C-alpha cells in the first residue's frame, strides 16, 4: 500500500472533456480558454480572470503587471514554495521575507508592521508589493494586511495556490476584495488540476489587459488595427512570453471546477476526522478562526521528532511531506545575505509535517496513519 500526501482525482467526465477538445479544431487559443476564465470569475465573483501555463507564470506576470522591476522591493511569507519569491527575481527586483504567525502558519500582520516601521525608521526603501500566501488553504488576515497596505502604500498579491474554494469574510478567496491580484495553481496536487496551469484574478481592467498581453508575447491583435493595416497585421507592444494555457487544459479545468465544492467539502470532513483523532495528544495543527473557511489543500501538524516520524511512516508506505523548507534557507538564496531573523518560521519548520489529504482518502486510512504515529511515540 502506498499513500501520498496529495493526489489528483480524475473521473470519466474529465477524460471525455479532454478527448472532445482533441477532436475539435482548437487545441490552443480556442473557446475553452474563455469559458474556463468566465467560470472561474463567476465562481470567485471577480470581473477578470486570465488563465496561464502555471501559477509560477501567474506570479511572474502579476509582478510585471504591477510594474515591479529593478530597484523595487517585494516581501513575501518566509513559509512558502520558492515560486512565491522567484517571481520577484525574474523581474530583477529585490526579495525579502516576513515571519509567520505561530498558530496560523500564515504571514503575521504584526511582524509585517514591525518590519515596515523598522525600515521606515532606518530610512530603508519600503516594499512596492507584498505577496501573501494563504498557507494550506487558509486565508491570511486580509483586513489587517489591507489596513497596513493603505498606510504604507504597497500592492497586495495573494498567492492563493493552495486556496481555490476557500473563503474569507463570507466570500470566496480570489474575489480580490482586499488585494490587487490573486492567483491560483492547477498543479495536480492542488485543489483542482489542469495538469499544469494557473490563473490571475483582478478587479482592475488595466492589470488584466497587461497580463493578457504579456501571456502571449506582448502581441496585440484587434479589429481596429486590422481594419487599418490588413487582416494579417499584429503588433508587439511589450516584451511578453508564451505563458498560454492550452484548450486541452482549459477543458479539463472546466470539468474539474464543477467538482471543486465537492473536493473542498470532503477535505474539510477529512480534516475534522484528523482533529478528532488527534484530540488528547500534544500534536498541534493549524488554527482556523471564525470568519475563515479553509480549502484544506494540506493538513499540517506540528510534531516532535518529525524527521524520524517521516521515515517511520515512509517505511509503512505513507509518504508525508514537509511544507516548506523556508525559502531563505535555500542555497540559491544565500547570495542575498538576508537578515534571517524569522524565529517563528524556523521553529515551525523543525516540527512541520503534512499528513495525507486528498479526495479519495478514507477514514480507515486516517486511523491507520494516526495510530502509526502514536505507536512510534510510545
Ligand atoms: C504550487 C505553488 C506554486 C506554483 O504553482 P505551479 O502551478 O506549480 O507553478 C506557487 N506558490 C505556492 C504557494 C504553491 O504551493
């Protein structure tokens, strides 16, 4: 038996949706792209959605759409996947991190404000944007962060790679009520999948237009310029990329999105089971306050002897995972000589373990996993 920390769920509807596209005229740049974008923007109640080839591409284009470039500073959560920070480096801007809250594992608004205040006092340059990460599917404290952003004048990008289907303040994450941009990932381990894929969401039409332009070489085609110059004419106006999603992927996404609420519901039920199975032990898990509804991309525990438990479970066919090795600890990031005073993130990292959580996991398997952990500790 092998149980992994996460995996996709693909049914026959998903398969026939992709096959239908294979039999159609458009494999890319076709009608499924607009349909998927419309469905996501309806789901999140946000006016603009721009699907791209990955969440990494979505983060990269988000930074470019906000004109982040050389000389600019961007901060993100110390506890995230490297893509949350790499996107800033792609734009030749400077990256730095903010420590997490020890109970929610999300960027800590108090630490953020302290760091801003300190930088201001020292006359250091302040960030142009802060990329918040809704870790494991739980929203950051967006009201507090919005308030700080208004005071210090930075943009907010939500790296909501984990959080499609999650809610905050009674609304779906991705609505952008408290941010400039939100992005989701459609990697197979995430909430729904397109194989590879991501989306940029915004209420701002200028940001949306720029993202759409940049995802396809910076090339503009319009009726207006064709009428003047000929039907064959196009103009490259920006240095863009090929970050397009294919219609095969969009069709899979459309079909998967229909099951998102079901996936989220099941993951919440499984999380509840874990809570119950862990009650009375000293094993801690993420605090979910009122007004927050997690999509439960991950079920993360804080546990002593983490490395040994990881190996023990692996020997029994249970493949847990560590989310994350703090980005500032990565060899590549050593060149930036960051201050490295992220105490909560360091403490969190030592004890963190992501237990299996996916749509087809069942209660018996959960009992087995927790029993193994408790047996190891006795
Ligand atoms: C998965 C993930 C990404 C990158 O997503 P891709 O679609 O694989 O590019 C970025 N940020 C976070 C927090 C992620 O978990």
